[in-house]
C-alpha cells in the first residue's frame, strides 16, 4: 500500500489526522493500451526505415508508397500513444477527522493536482451505491460537465477499502439503499488555454507542406480530364534527398503535350510534373492529362499519386487538430495553477 504521506500533495492542518485513503487508477489510458500502440508504431517505423534504406542503396529510386504509408501510420500511432499518455489521469481519495479529499492527478509532468475538499458533517454523503461486483460508491457532490451533472465522490471502492466504518466513527449518517439527499454542487471557474509552441509548429509545418501541393490537388479535384499527345520533352533537374549521403541533383524530363480543350481549342503546354532519370513514353504517345479550364497552360499528367502525400498530410493534420480539441475539452475541467483547491460545504 502506498504510504499516506505520498498520497497528499499538501500538509494537513495541526489538529488534523488522516484516517483513510485510497489511490484509484483511471482506465482512460491504461499501460497495456499505450504499450501496444508504441509497439505497433515502432514496427511501422522500422518498415518505413527499411523502405527508405532500400531506396537509398539502390540506383536512385524513390521510396515506395508503402514506405511513405508506413511512415505516416507510424507517426500517427506514436502521436496517439503520446496523447493517450497525456490524457491519463487518476484520483486519490482521503478522509481525515475534519475533511474528505478528492485529489485529481494528471499524467502531465508539469501539471499539479486538483484538490476537492469536503467538510466533514453528518449529511455529507448524499447517496451510496453498491455495485454488482461488491464495490461501493459514496457520492459527496455533483459537478456540471457540459450540460450534464455528474456525481463526484469516492467511486468504485473494493470491499477491503470501504470507508463506511470511518464515516460512522466521524458521526456521518450514510443514506439507506435508494435514498438520495440534496447534493452540493461543485462549480469550477473556466480558464482559457492557449496553444503550445510545439502545437503551433506542428500545425504550421503540416499546413506549409500541404500548400506545396495545392496546384496538384486543384488539378486532381477540379481539373478537366483529356487525352494529350507527347510532342517532346524539356529537360530540367531537381534535388533528391537521400537517406544515406548528401542530396544530389537528378534529371527530370517534363513532357511538352498537345491537347484539345472541351471548347475545341488546341493548346500546347509543359506538364508541371515529369519523369525522373529518363522519359517513360516516346514522343507521339497519348497519355491522360489534367488541365485547368481557366488556364489551359496549367497542365499535369494524370496520376493518383498526385494527392497521395498531401492526403496523408491532411489526415495527420485532421487527427492532430481533433486531438487538440479533445485535449482542450478535458483541460476545461482542470486548472493549470500550482494547485487548485476547491472547498465544498
């Protein structure tokens, strides 16, 4: 059993004696769940690393889409495991000769516990409930969580940790089965929570990354599809980053295509995307093309891979924003001060 001195984040008053205490672990973020997420994330990241190493050691081939997918899923699962840990919380219940305590602890290292105190009096327990497994609930007050009023007290206590005899010793009359008295209400002040610099940086990197693919996304979703003929190629170059060694410049062949728009206009343009190392098609080959009806010179080769990377980035961004929103909702119920002490009764 945990020593009583380690359960309370404060010192008791001079004439106050701790009579009973119990540490209850929350099931919102169990160790087993976090461990399984970390293991799966590690496997996916190792597979992605193997794909990148294989591409780097080959003759300049780009990593496969499977390697990109494993990397994205591994990062998502790692962030999920981290969020599960951050949302983890547990409570400590304590009862002295003067007060009852509900101490809310958070898994966040820098966040101090929240302490709810209830003055010992004859009718401090407004309701009791015995569960099917024999555990007991002693409700001391109610707290508004959004639009719902939730009971607060000593919840899910095993038979060996039943504080009933301590309540009787203190002169507290426990309500009978099914009896419900008037409950005290816990009111917490609302606090504004700002984004951390890490969250801002993460969102900024994802948004900037997606912005590089806006033209490809636009052409893929709103562009007009047609069939074009390759007239020739314009040779260019770009840098390719290697996992092993320095970045190097590679040749890129951008096809010059000729096509007819929906209104019958014959246009010639250079594709925004090309082929690495060597042309994949001979001049005269007909290929699927996407073009902007408002600017026919804005064209690209039709390929589902155009939005693969931005779609993954958008998925990570949506998940991250959703996680922040859930985190904000949970943090509305807590204070970020050195210690919040709420006195009831």
